[in-house]
C-alpha cells in the first residue's frame, strides 16, 4: 500500500501554492496528485491512503474517484491541519 501526505503547504513554491497544496499544482496540464496516482496504479497496490487537510482538497477529491483507477483510494481528513 502507499500513503500520500497531500496536505503539505509547499511554502517554497511561493505563489504556486498560495491557495492550494503542492499536489494541486498543474504541470503540463496535469495535477501532480493525478500523475502520482496514475504511476502508483501500475504497481498493483492493495490500496492508496490519501491524507488531505485543506478545504480546496475536499472539493477536488471527488474528481479523483471519477477517473479510471485500478487501486482503491482511502481518504483520511486531517482536521488539525491549519494554514498560517
């Protein structure tokens, strides 16, 4: 299984992560989280655990499930996460 900590602030990325986390940045039209999940699909894991924390992530998460994925994704919401 894999655990993805998707609630990192990504402070060093400046304006790119002003309103979102690193995993929500688009590179060549693809969100980083989508690229990672697609790569993990190829290694046939039992499940992927995705830890999220920001409200924007909660809005995006349902879109992940609409995509064709071979690996079940389990979500854990971290309510303690606070963006300063």
